C-alpha cells in the first residue's frame, strides 16, 4: 500500500480521505489540528517558561493532575520516562517535582494522595477537554473543598488551581468564577492527539521537565512524517496493517510507560465497527524512548491505518454507552442483568485461538499491582491466549472503545476491590448526590451493562 497520496491529503486536512459522509467529514475537519500542532506549540514556550518560573518561585513540590484519558496519559508518560536529550538516547532527565495523576474514582487512592501532599506547596491541574468529565469534576469538587479548608478560604485556594480545557466549557466558566488560572486548549485537536498541546506540556513545565526539548523533537518529527520518502509513520503503518490483515488483530507493545498512551491512541482510534487492532503489552526489554518523537510518529501511523482499514480514527462512538449506563446506575434506573453473566470457568471455556482475555480491575493501586504480579501470570498460563490487565475507570477513556466497538473476541473478567467499605472511608462529594465510591462502583456496573448490551462475554472474578 502506498501512503504518499494519503499523507498529502492529511497535510491538506482533507477530511474526505476518511469518510464519504458529509456530516462525518465536517466532524473530522474539526479534529485535524494535530497535523501542525508542534508548530503551534512553539508559541506556547513563553507561557511554559512563566509556569515553570512561578512553580520555582512559590516552592511548589507536588503537582496533582485531575484528568482522564487524553488529559492525563501523556503527562503520566512524560513524568515516568523523563526527557531524552538529543544525541544522548541512553540518558533521560527526570522531573524535579512529584506528579500525582488521579485518573481514578477509587477513594483509597484519592485519600492516599490527599495524605501525601502539603497544600501550601501543591498545585492542582484540573484537565478536561470537554469540561464535563464526570471523574474530573468529582475530584475537583473534593480537592477544591479540601484546599479551601487547608489554605484559609477560596481566594488563596484558587491560586493553587489551574484549569486546562477548551474555550467555553463548563470547566472554563467555573474556573473563571472561582479565580483559577485557565489555560485554553485548541478545540480542533482531539484528546488522544493532544499530547504536545497545553494538555501535555503545561504539566511538564510545572514538574520541571525540559519542555523545550519535547517541542523541538515534536517539530522535527512532524516534518519527517509529512515526507514522501523515509517516512517513519508510513513504514510503521504498513508493517502493522500487513500484520493485522494477514496474522490477526493483536499488536505487541513493550510493557513500558509509553504503552499506556499508545494503547489508548490505537484502541480508541481504530476499535470500532466490529474491527480493530488490539494492543497487547508484552514484557520485553525496552530502551529509553524519546516520547515526543514516538507520539508524533504514532499519531501519523494511526491516521494512516485508519485510511488503510477504512475506519474514521477521530471519533469514539461507543464510549458514550458506558457514561449513560453509569448515570442510569447512579439514579437507580438500571441494574445488571445477572442472568447474562458467566462464571469465570465458563467464560474461559469459550475461548477460541484468536480470542483474548481482559481483566477489568476496579481496585486500588496496591491491589492492581498485586493482580499484575500474581493473578495475571497465572491466568495467562491457564488461558493460552493473550491476557490484558486494565484498570477502571482509566480504561473507560482509553481501551474501552475497542472492547465495546471492536471485534467480539474478548472475554472480560471484572475484578472488584477486596477491601471492605467499612475499613476504607468513603468520600462525600459536595456538589453531587452520590459519594465517590458510589461513582466508582457505578462506573464498573455501567460498563458491565454496556459490554453485555453488545453481546460480550463477561464474568465477575
């Protein structure tokens, strides 16, 4: 397959490349800002300089990022991989401050972060493209209330909050009313393509990473991916497409921090219409990658794969189903039809050679680590097919699109926390008629409902 023409049309922001439907083309046109995003990011450098200097001047020690999916995964990767300097591929400069990414509604983990920080030396980033993300809004409500209590009122607390969102969102409006600093993101860049926008770069500046290196590497790589020859994205897309067409849907990824971001991009972009590429984290040696370079290459790779596979990579049509089921569960108008659930043994007995097993773990961080260390290796040995481990509710904004909209070859084992509620205090949410744990559980149950509605095989562990 020759991608030269496709690359030219993407550079020209030709939405007809991805769909023949006029309405879909209009929607895609509003999501192609990533094509020249690195060029726009250069204009952010003075603002990023200002953010970094302010964090230094105020003796900020911890950054707490409240966000899901595209608003949180890139900063998490940058914090874990550091910044690789040009010509020093084996060396990565690491953050000088601690980044706490809260992309969960598990009360245990929220309380752990709360206990670990000194509010006087902490900045909170409330990050949501839509400004309506239910998890982010809930966490903001909790920490805004806590900050007012710890810092002596709303005026001081507001100086410890930064909102990152699109123009005109409810978050932007609320931030203006409360007095947060507000950083506006480009509305024509979708969340999973926004790593090198203000969503990814502002946290880098605040935790002390060299964002200038990231921007420079992204700019250089962008031009490489727009060339007709020696194009790393075209080469990668061709290899993956041929593998998908001839060998099956699974794509091994090195089990490294960057895989978290890559799997979201691939799964949410290409897992729909009953088709998809299924990322599988594989424990193989991984050299320190240049995250900015890899992210740009992968974005172009996924766009080209969308062309090759005949899939629109810029929507996520099945994500809303879980959101709707979660709200229905919270309101008490919907319950799981337990007659549709399988036992674990019965579910595993249905496995076919091209199937996979995915453990959807609604647990705290410590329990998740234990699952990865003990349960998953045992399950892999038993199942004889690829076994994935995903943490809820994070995956709902990542691979969840694939699980509901992609091929029906997954067996989903839902694991809930073993910790008894009475031993782990719940968290009241000031602006909601439900608690944080009730939201956490409703997200689990809502996704079970959504999976069952699509004929998926689901069992409770």
